[in-house]
């Protein structure tokens, strides 16, 4: 009969780390900076460590007696082996070892256990994967495991003291401002401060009010600067996006382009536009079934290949595919929103998430949108660093070159307000309209 192999663990290191922590608050701090309670393989060691951390957080003195009393209060003293077990833990502390070294071993063993669990889960997913959509989740899980393996181990909590923070802050005041990427729309960039690395920027509007056009124009402007932009289109095909880009650059009406009824002058303009667009560092992905995992994986790959990204656009948030139909739509959108914010921080790239608005603006007299009009708004509003709400006055008689109002409803690192842009839907273009920035009333 084959003997069952136990998962990676180190009883001695767990007990020694706890024994040191019971004797010294400094040792407890060193251990807590490296491991969490879940890193302990032994359930009773996990219970002791949780008690130690809670007592320390409450400012209580720690000793074998006080820990015994705390475990007794929790009804766990007998389960861990009584007061005698706490004294045994102290006896495990080796002479000449420090608590951090022992905690490192505990963390390493926990990492190996998690790796085994993750590889087992990936194996089950591989057996169950029935289509390419589920493969996205598989690839993402594999990538997570590789990224975690590359990090080597759990890192301790970074603690900064005022003197260190002040030194860094004063140095930063004498340095150039953090780089930001302009959207290419002067008044809007002036108001928002441009797009900064790590920011999630939500562009939201009702259908047909230019949210995709504005986002596509931003991607084109970034690509024209030589930075790589990625446009994930979950609604339009690559051909439709290309049509809009060439219509924009060539000033050719989209109607004849889509109907393929172009005259010779139009074709000449499109040839010249095509030559320009070929030089743009822009990538287009039009997979309607891609999920949040697929978007993150593709962005990482493109970032590695191009040496960093200038902008990621997802058009649009509510169309992002979910693999688990049991999760509510609000939970799905919340997960996608949070995932895009984490992607922005991980790759240090601005991410534009295009979003639908609910019918709230249509029910108001002025028709102007507010943050509350975001569909599944809770998580989107919370995760976003900037929220741009688009408004078009439907009563305008000029449709070919009408005004588009951009309401900056949220801006974590700058002002809020509104600007007017020139919107030419027939050219899929949003351009500058020389107007002064209008501040929003009553918004901090």
C-alpha cells in the first residue's frame, strides 16, 4: 500500500516562529510582515497566530499566560493543546535564529502548497475546457501561477516613516511632473491633466452619442505619437474600426465607405489616409467573446512585445464576456471594472473603459447625464479615476458638425467641469472646439 505524501510543510519552523512571537512583540511584527495565518499548515498553529495578531492589534500585552486566556475566551484553548502547547512552542525556538528566518520558511512551504493546489485546479480546468472562451480563463490562471512563481515568495508589508515620505515628496516637487498622455483634445486635456499611467478612465454615454468615437480618437492620437495603443472592440469588427479610422484621417464620409459607393476623389483621399494609418502604432482586437482574463492576458503580451503600452481601450464594458452565468450582471461588470483598474496599475498604462448609461438622462428635462446614470454604476464609479460623461443636444439642427459636451464628472487628480468638442459623426471624428473650460457648479 502506497503511503500518502503530505503537502510541503515545516512543523519546526511554524512552531519556532510562533514561539518567538509569543516571547517578543518585535518578533511578532517580523513574523507578521512575512506570513499570514493562512500560511500555517497546522490548524492549531493558525489559531494561535490569529490570536497573537488580534491581541497585538488591540494593544494587549502578549505572554504565554495572556495568550492562553485569549484562546480560552475564544473556546480554542483545548483545541490547540492547552497552555502546555504554548510552552512547548517556546521550546522550539532555535538558538541563534531570528523570527524572520523562520517565517520565511513557513511562507515558502505555504507557497509550494498553493502552487500544488493551483496546478491541480488548472489540470481540472484543462480537462473541462470545451471552447476557446474557457481557455482564456485557463491561460490566465497559468499566467498567474507563473507570475507568482517569478515573485519567488510573499513579500513583507512595506512600512514608510514620515521622514522618508517627506524626503521623497520634497524631491518630487523639484522634479518634472509625472508623465501624462494627452488624448489630443486641448481643452479636455487641460481640464483633466491628460491620461496618467495606472489610471482607469470611464467614457460613458447613451447609444449613438459618440463614446466609441471619442475613445477611438484617443487611441489614434496616442498611436500617432509613436506609443502603442490597443483597442479592444467587443461590438464593431476590425473592418468597421478601420473604416472609421480612414474616414477620420481622410475626411471621407462614412456612408459611401460602408456602402462602397466611393468616387475617385474619395478613393484618393482614402489611399493617402491609409498610408498615414499604416504608420500608427495601433493594435485592434475585435473578439466579441473575449473575457476580462483574455483582455488582461493580451495586454500583457502586447506590453512585453512593444516595450510598454501608451493606452488600452475596451469598447465597451457591458459587453465583456463572462464565463460564469451564475454571477449576476452587476457582479460581472464590477469584476471587469476592478480587473481593468488592476491592469492599469500592473502595466502602468492608462485604460479607457467605454460604458453605457441607463435611461436616466432621457427622463430629465436637460437630458444631461450624471454619475448615477452609469449602468451597474457602483463599482465602475468607485474604480474609475476619471469619469467622462458625453452629452449631445438632440435639438441641434446641425448634425454633420455638431457639438459634443464632455462632462468631467469625476477626476481624482484634477478639476471637474465640462468642455465642448466638435463632433463630426460622418467622419468618426471628435476635434477641438475653441471654447473656454466651463467649471461644474457645486462639484468638488
